[in-house]
């Protein structure tokens, strides 16, 4: 028995303040925070979002790059994951 719940993979951006693997610059007591892309799994019914585990891959692979580079890779990954979810949902409807 399958329970179909409407999920959607979304992209959010965060400012890293307390992340341990993200360095910030402190020059003249001014901190510079880095912006990161976060992949989230959103339940369309309850409107709750959780961070997807593939966000760790984005951090690992592109954490030293600019935000737009991270965002571009995360967008491609979100599109692929949404495609998989939609195809799986369509296949289950025909079974």
C-alpha cells in the first residue's frame, strides 16, 4: 500500500552565522557572513519544510564558491529531484 503525499523540492538561501565549516572574515571587528543555498523538502499539504540531505553535498562540493554558483547547481539538482518525484507519482497512478 502506498500513501501519496504531495512533496516538492525547493531552494532557499541562508546566511551562515553558526555553521562550523563556514569561515567568516573578521576585519576591524566587522564580520562578513556567507550566503548558502539550501535544498528543502516541502510538504504541500501541511506546508512544513525540512532540509534535504543533499544540501550537505552542495556544501561539500561548492562551499568555497560564490552564492550564485551554489544556487545554480542546487537549482539543477532540485529540478532533477522534482522530475523524479513527478515521474514516480505518475507511475504509481498507472499501477
